[in-house]
C-alpha cells in the first residue's frame, strides 16, 4: 500500500482548503493509498521554499523515508515560483517520492519508478503559466488603480459608508457568542463559516471593551 501525504495551500488565511483536502482524500481512498499526513499551508505561493515551514515539514517526512507519494490538487499549490516548484520536485524525486497532480492526472514517478520526463516538462510549463497568471493579475490591478487615480476617483470605501463598531458586533453576534464562550479564532471561523479576518476584527472590538451586543 502506497504511503501518501496530502499537500494543500492557500494564499490567505480567509481562504479554505477543505475542497482540496476532500478531493485528494477521495482520490487516495479510491486507490487504497494510506494517507500518513495532511499538510495545510496558508502562505503566498511566491514565498521561497526555505521560508515555508509547512512545506519543510513535508520534505522532512519525505527525507525520513515515510512517504511514497505527495498528492496535490494542482501544481500551483506547490508554489507560484517556477524555480521554487522545480526545486521541490527535484528534492522529492531524489528521495524517490512521486508527486501526483490531480487536475491533470500527472505523476512524476509512475509505477515503473523511473522519472517521467514528460510529466516534468508539463509541470514546468504549468508552474510557469501559474506564475505568469499571477503577475498578469497584479499588473491589471495596478493598472486599474492608476487609471482610477488619473480620472480623479476616490479609492477605498467612501466616507460614511462603513459600519459602526456596535453595528459590526450586532451583525456578527454568532462570532461574539463563540469568542465569549472561549473558542479560538480558528474554531470560531470554522463554526460560524466566516473568514478568520472577520473573526479577528470582532475579537479586537470585544477586547476594546465596546458595549456588548
């Protein structure tokens, strides 16, 4: 039975990895793989590998000879930097650990145990496309902001349209209840199905001793 690790990543703490974990767990079950670890990373994909603690935990597990495969939903989950993604693939290949990318059903070390050059080529191409996609999006955002400034538009929330602190607490009474019962930020976000950023904002208001809602 192949021993596999599920690896997921999102860029922001407000984003969820549930779908990635669910799909990869289902795939592992269909192939009777033994899931020995599930790694969930919340960090920008452009961060260098040595600055990603969760990725390093995965590599440590692989170096300990405890893995046969790593399952990811798409190559961009390994990172948005083509160079850094290739470093990970090379390290795992040297450790005889295969990487399987679910959305394209690409695997670096198939059943033969020999490196799949076509898979490496495809993953390199996909990683580069992911990097270009992010750079293009960033350029479009900056271009749009610059154009808005040229037209004299006011950026950001208009004055007077923001909610008062008291109203915010009332709108998120469910978060208030969970926090006051002693739940952590992460648990509160999971229970209320709201982003951790919102939970943190409510927690900050509660700590400021605002009137209870």
